[in-house]
C-alpha cells in the first residue's frame, strides 16, 4: 500500500494572525507616532515575505553581521536548552518508559534520532507485510482454492477500515499520548499477522499436500516431478478423443477468506495510527529545519521493506507447507505448496518487539519541550518590549495575548468543528484533492508494472520484478534522501516548494505520455488469437475439434514465427525432443509447414523421422491418432512449434522505457518531502493530526478503494483471451499490447494532470506560509530591530 502525508501548520500562525488583528485595532486608536511604528513593522514583514530574505536590499556587510547574529542566536539557544534540561525536574510528559522500564538508561533514548530510526525500522517491517502478502498470495489461492476476484476484495480490507476510522482515530489519539497510541496500532498489526497465519493452524496443510509426504504413505518416484509436469503439459495438447484440460473448480472453503479479510481490515486501523500519529509526533518534536532530512531518512528505511518482504516470501516458499514432514516432491513440482504462513509469525514477532520500544517514548521529547519553554519566554519578552510605551488598551490586549489558550478537550462537537475548519482551508483541500488524483493516476503502475513490462516488451517475470523492485527502488531512495537534505540545507520558501510540486506533476505527465509512445511493433503483430466459439459459428476450424476451452495460456511459437495461445490452440497433437534437445510440438494443424512456405526461415530445427525413431518409436507421451495413419507422415505435412512466445527484439524499447521510469521515480521522490512540509504547515498545530487522518480517509474513499476497481475494468476492456472456470469467466490471459499502452497511459496522465492543476492551487494559496522556525524568527527580529531604532529616535528628540 502507498503512504499519505496530509496537511498541517506551525502553531505560531494563529498567534501571528492575532498580532496582526491587535495591531489593526491599535492603529485606529493610537497617535501618529504609534501609527508610524506599526507601519514600519508591517513594511519590515512585507519585505521579508516578498523577497525571502530580510537583507535582500541591504548592504552585504550588514548581511554578514546578521548571519553571525543568527549563528550566535542558535548557540545561545543550545546552551539555554542544555541548562534547562539539567535544571528541569523529570516530569511525566517527558519521561521515557513505563512501569519498571524507566530510569537514566531509557531516558538517554528520548531523542529525535532514536525515534526516527525506530520509526523507520517499524515502517520497514510494516511495508514488508504488504510485499509478503503479494509474494505468497498465489500459494494461498492454491491452498484454499480462492478465486482471484475474491483475493482483490480481501486486499482492500485495510483501505475500507482506514476510510471508516482514520479521521476519528487521528482526532482523538492526536490529543493523547501519541507514542502509546502508535504502540496500540502496532499491536493491531501484530494481530493482523497472527490472523493471516491462522487458517493454516485451523485447517492444516490440506489433504493434497499431506498425500505427497512420506509420513502419509507417498512413495518417492524417480523422475516423479518430471512425470507430473509432463502429465500437466500433455493436457495442453489438442486431444481429438478427449482427455484434455478440465475446467477449474470455482471456490473452496469460504471461512479462510473471511479470516483473511478481517485480518486486512484490522491492519488498516494500525496503519492509520502509525502514519498519522508517527509523522506528526516527529514534526512536533524536532527542529523545523531538521524535519526534511529526518523525514527522508524514515522514508528511506520504509522503502527497504518491500525488497525484504519479497526475499522473505521467496525463502519461506522454498520450505514445504508442513516443514516437519518430508515431501516426496521438490519445489519445482506444480503440486508444491510452500510454507506461506511462516513469514507472518516472523514479522508479527518483530512488530511486537518494536511496538514495546516505540510506546516507551514520552508524550513530548525533553529537548523539544525545553525549546518550546525558552521560545515562549522569549516571545513574552518581545511582546513586553513592543508594548512598553503603548496605551492602556494595548497593554490589556498584550496581557491577554500572553495567556496561552488552554487545549480543548476531545469531544464529538469539537471534532465536527475541527473537520469543518479543515474543509474550509483552501490550501488543505487543494493539497488533498491533488493527492487523490495523483494516487488514482499512479495506481496502474503500482499494481500492473511487472505485467505491463511482460506484455509490452516481452521480458520475463523475473526481469520485470527485478526492475520494479530494485532498480526503480534505488532511484526513488536517492530522490527522497537527496531532496530531504537539500531542503534542510537551503530552507526554501513554501512557495518554491509548492512550485516544485507543480513541476514534478507536469514532468510526470510528460513521462507517462512518453510511455504511450514507447512500444514494440514486432510484439504487437506477432500473436494469433484463434479461439473457436461454437456459440457464434458452427463452421469447422483448424482447432475446433481440439477441446481447448479450459486450456491455460501457455504460448508456443510456430515455425511461421507467429505466437499462438497454446499448443492446443495451434492444433498440435504431439510433442518430442529434437536432436538439439529442445522440445518441439508437431502435427500442428493451424501452423503452415515450412515446406509449404519455403521463403520463411524456421526459427528452430524441425523434428524428423530420425528424431522419432531415436526414442524407440515414441514421443515423450503418445500422440493423438493422426488422420494420416502413419506416426511420421505428419512431420512433413503439418506445422511444428516450440514452447514459449516467438522471440521479438524489444530490448531497445525496454531500455528506453526503463530510463524514463527511473527518471520519473527519481523526480517523483524529490517531491515527497516538500509536499509533506507544505501540507503540515497549512493547518494550525492543534489540527495537524486530525488533518492527516481526514486526508487519509478521503484518499482511501476516493483513491485506494475505487481506483483498482476502475483500472481493472479498463484493463478488462483490452483483454484478448479469457480463461474459463466450471461456472464462470476466469482471469484474462492475454491483453492487446497496443490498446493497453495507449489507454492505460493516457488515462493515468489525465488524472495526474488534474492533480498537478490542484497543486497549482496549493502554490497560489501558500504564498504567506512559514515553513521553518528561522522564517518566523527573522520576522520577529526585524520587527524588534525597527522598534528599538524608532524608540531610540524618540528618546533623542525628547
């Protein structure tokens, strides 16, 4: 599943707004000298907002001085924080640990570095669960006879729960002890892991798996695996007298499917708590200038999860489903069932261990609490400086300003007010709508990229998975880390970061449109779809008597250099090894013989009568009775084929596609940190967690749940060959490459373009947003400097 970070805002913005209102009221009732003072303050702030630098219009020497003052300011702040931490008593809100797990040792880990690393490791394990589920789902389907359409419903269980509870949980939990709420969320993910493995312990390995073990009477047969494979392959041939492929049974036991769905539903609860509370806690307890780098580090650690998850799935599936007993087959046998349940216990144990440590973090990190106390004292000092010669009315307003507003207790009424406040925030809504359209547009690439590469560029499944799981991941990781450290180093303004998000959006649209024109012409014209449908026509065809209805898609390459759906659909009635040791299908009624078309150069060595006789007059399996009577006469009269699709050189197009994809992965990853910073600063501090929960709810409702259904429907429209079950239409076996390339990419580009337009709205509304502490401090320092200069002038005149 994809992560969503949703909008928030620095806690000082409401106070700044009240300062502006108080200044406006004072301006109406004060004397001209006071009005001049206020105008000077406003001009100073305006210069900063317009130029992005206080001293953009001043002399270089003065800029150097201020830089030195800022450096000295930071050193002084660090010294004051350290002194305050030494003198401050250890209060409950900043104490690390619980019960007997407290003390100096545990308190030493109550810092931002330890939290970010542990949070990233937990995210890595959490993302492993999704990759592991995808890696083992085919084994689960085979064991419990779950149809693919039901698997799709099971997999969206977590999105349904996030849609239902993420907003409410984020609101209430955000006002409590966030690390402990995160720990509770991780316990629900542990429960998800245990529940997912439960069907194995309730129903066992299954009778089919047990029947293939020595303990249950199975006898090891030499070459038994090869015989099983050959028996399965023999059903792929054209069988004129019956005995071909049989229809697949639709569904097995329904109870395991319910358990798996409930497990996914529960995981959504934990996922919403982890994502919404974890990131907001990090942002609230770190210096704003360090947030991009720390956030990128946590993103990077989470990105490692899918690769580790797939590796764990590969390891577990090499073990037999019941490791304590001895199978008589190996893992290359089509009847093999791997230990799909084992990895869930490993990941559940790791998450349980991690949740305990993550929940030990205090409600507030000590250093962040000390920094807030010092900043609050300095703010009060600046206010007293500002109003030391003000009128009595203004002094009263300043006293009211100094009183920190009490935190509103969580309630249903306040929750509705919070959500109403968020939905009226134009920046937040533009950002959320942008995220929704981006997620919808990216959906086909998250789900179908390996299949897309296989269909479009004729690459193997292993190559496709390697490209998407390693090469693309590397470019994403570099983009995330690089952008985070660049933002931390240069501290760009909010509008610059929002503008970069717009650029990223339109670059992505350009890249996706480029996908649509990176095709392989040879691939698109080399497949023959010759399915006989007796309901449409009773006319006999080359394969109408072969009973191919339930034959799976298993392409073969004819000697005419055309690919057929299967040996059965090509009308092939036998198979044999040629003198080169390659398996060849022969007596293929739908393939013209190379003897008939001498201009076509065969791509493989044809079978000869010598090859047949060298194997004692027998093929690997006895071919069906030919109408010609002689077992060898059809070798010259009918066509032949070899397993697999015909070779098509799509390497140049594949490399081009890979280059564009890596560029898009890198560029897209560079926008993650900037998008998060803009999003969490555009709402007030108290609404940050609720905003993230509301954003997650909206993304689940309008993107994560409907988009796979929508694109599944789009892809179904481009299917050329459908499988069949005993009761219904099965999965799609073959897509039209050209239609897929155009329709999929153009549709995705439209959604992402709409998202980029909403990002333009974010850029427009974000113009006065403060991202870093330094921006707020610079404004305040400039105002104080102007006040001191004006006061000095007044004293001189007097």
